């Protein structure tokens, strides 16, 4: 399971919305979720819970509910990041999701961050996945082998970097 370096993965990752139907090996999925588990969290609360969905019918149901998540139906995997409500559960769980997106790219996979918390479909997706009461859906993402090569569309460093003050 050879992977690329962290800087290369961070700089190369892009949002992918088209996927090949090829299954993702379980050990790679587990490694990606493990990278999420190891993210920093305030007070070491670790509020996250992750649900991995490979069942096509369930992925289609999630895709139908998620406004910007239609690509979930065609990806072989969907990962949902839920969190117990703690003072910093959103930030903590977002750090975990970012770790997983970078790990996915390092494994040669595509993904696409989809918002969950406060989205109009948050409760519906929680219902679909039978999430326990009190958990919030923070984010979700499709996962699979990319069937496209998105081009970077990022602001230049000089545009966003400020030294000492604005």
C-alpha cells in the first residue's frame, strides 16, 4: 500500500465528482478512516463517528437527499462524518474529514467534501444511516477511483498571504 508524501497529497488533491465503478479495498478504506481518527481535537474530545456506506441502494438514497451530493450514487463508497455535540465538534470533525480527503488522494482515490451540518438534508441522512439521537452530520464524501482529472482553481498565494497585518 504505497502512498505519496503529505505535501504532494495536500497540493494535488482536488474535488472529484465522477468515479469508476471499481470497488475500493477494505484495508484502504480502513486506513483512510484511521487517518481521520488521528486528527487533532479540542481537549482531545474526539467527537467523531464515521459510517462507511458501500451498499448501492443506500448510496443512492443518500445522493437523492444531499443537494450537492448526486455523485455519491456513482462512487463505490460514501463516508459520513457524524459528531457528538461538544464545544468544538464542528472544527474537530472537519479536521478529521480533511485528514481523510488527503489520505484518500495519497492512496490514489478521488473524493469530494459535501457539507452536512445545518444542511437541509442533515436529518434525512441521519435517518437513512440510523444515526443515534444527539449526533450531528458534519460532512460526507464520496470515495472511489476518479473518472476525471479536475484542474486546480485556487487563488494565488500572493492574493491570500499577508505578513504581519492586512
